[in-house]
């Protein structure tokens, strides 16, 4: 970690993002993201046994909370990965762009 050669990192992060537009429903994002993760299920489970690993979803609402629904298949596929699902819900109100708050 230049300019501090003796410093060490105490955390790290790998992030994968859905290729869909932000406006897509959360379940559609998971349907697009899971095929990218599933080929690495064994490695993900091994990492999760030693490190903090989670599938995080930030969901932005402009005018009301429409509710969240995930199919049994999506939930099963996440369970097979062996990691928790974290849902963060944000109410923006007016015409704010959710990308401005990230």
C-alpha cells in the first residue's frame, strides 16, 4: 500500500453487479447475477466459511414501497451458494436519481 510499505489491508471486497438497467425489478437483477456466481459455488462457500460473504441488494423506491417478491427458485439458488441475502430498502421520495446516493 504505497507510500506505506509496512501497512497491511484489514479488509477487501469483490463486487459483482447485475448487467441490467437499475430500473429492472430486483428479482430480474438476481436472475441475471446468479448465473455469474453459480459456476463458483464451491469457491464462494469456501470463502464464506472463512470470511464475511453476502449477496447485497439495494432497492430504491421513489414514491412507495411496492413490496418484494422472490420466487422459490431464486431463493433456492441463493441458499445453494451458502450466503445470506441482505436487502436494503431506500425511499427517495421526489424525482431523485438513485445513482446519486451510491
